[in-house]
C-alpha cells in the first residue's frame, strides 16, 4: 500500500497559485478542499484536492445574442464647433 503525499497549506497555495491567506480563509469558511489535522499540522490529501477542484469547474455560458453592430454616430450636416 502506497500512501499519498499530503500537501501543506503553503504547497497547496503554490499549486493553486493563490496566497496562503486565501487557502486559510477558504479552510475557515469551509469553501476549500477537505483537510486533515495531524497533531497541530494541517494537511491536504491529494484526493480531496482533486475532488474539490472537480466541484469548482464552471462552463462559460454560450451567448445567444445577435452579433454586435458598430457604434457609428449618425452623420450631421452641422459643422463641428
């Protein structure tokens, strides 16, 4: 049996390209990946990180709008001031 390598808060922040304080806030808010506490150390199992990332996926909505027209101003016969 091979055990996975758990990530520290700093390692997770680096992986996600966010600050450590952002990871801590997500943990405190309950919006981040699941974690384990070993003594006083907080660690993130790879599986919980992947599951959390999968739950965060978003797909951009497709636009049903008509194409935009150019924003031309109507020509006027009056001279510019």
